[in-house]
């Protein structure tokens, strides 16, 4: 079945460092891909998305590009802030099913 | 304000004592879902509902029940809770299946359940 694999955390960075969180997927066809973020004590919220190959999703300085050839959707940010400390989830959905499949999540801690 | 509301937010209970976690959304969404979040396992879907009176099992439905008698409510029922159901539970909703596919899934703030 479909699945999402994220890099293991936690990830600890200093403020203004470059961030990459790896995400690869296994799926038939052409799923939509998402990054959700969970700030401490809150529910998940959509960070960015891409619905077809080579699409780039971006929001709040974060970016991810849908790479079908490598089945990847890595999350990047050029300069992280303390306020970016959160758990990040990669996810996919299949149009025929309408349900999200999540990765295990990667906890990011940014130190001042 | 558009929101998904879960209650209770925190609960400590004992093995075998039936409990219900309520979920309500005020956005007239058709789709609702329950997830549990466990360390190292991420989010796993328990049950979901595409519309009133339509419910389906997710990946980990054992030990749980749901009902969808009204569009706005989707309670999660643990008939006989066990310690392995200690977890953080999230309810989520979306306008429709299409909404889920476009990432428009709205989450509640979570309910932390401890079963002793």
C-alpha cells in the first residue's frame, strides 16, 4: 500500500541555519503531497502542498518540490527561526481515496 | 470562528470504563476523521466518515466505535478502554473528499487520553 517515509528526528538547529527534512513516498499513480506542521499544544495545520510532478509548494519561507523521478518531497527553509520549532509531517493523498497517509513526523527544535 | 472542537482535552481513566470523546465542527463539512498520534508512529487513522450515516474503518479501528448521526458531530467511543489506547487523539474535518485531496483538512487541538 501507499506509504510515506520521513527522516528520523529530532532535528536541532541554531537560528538562521538551513533546514532540510527529507520525505519519500511509495504510491501508485499521481498522489498529492503535503507538509503539515504541528506547533506545541496545537493540532496539525497545512503548511504547503503540491498536486503534480515538478510543482513547488511554498509558504512562510518553506519550500518543497514534488519529484516524481525520486518519489520525494523534501522540505527546505533557508533560515529557520525559533518560532519554527514544531513537528513536521509529510503526507500524501490519492484522489480516488480521499484520505491522508502521514509520515511519522520530524521534530524540529531551533535554538537562539 | 471556523473550528473543530474536541472534548475533553485531557482525560485519565481506568481500564474498562466506557468513555466518549466528542468532536464538533461548525463549517458544514461532510468529511470527518479520527486519528491517534503516538511517539515514533506518527498519525494513524482510526475511523472516517464521508457524510452523515456513512462511516469507514481506517488503519487502526480495533477497540473504537464512531457514529455520524448529525453532520457536525463525530464522537469517538471507547467501549472498554485498555492501556494501549493511551494516546493523543485528533479529530479533523474537510468540506469533502476533494477537500482532503487538496490539503484542506482542519484539525482540532487534540485530546490526551491516559488509560490506567
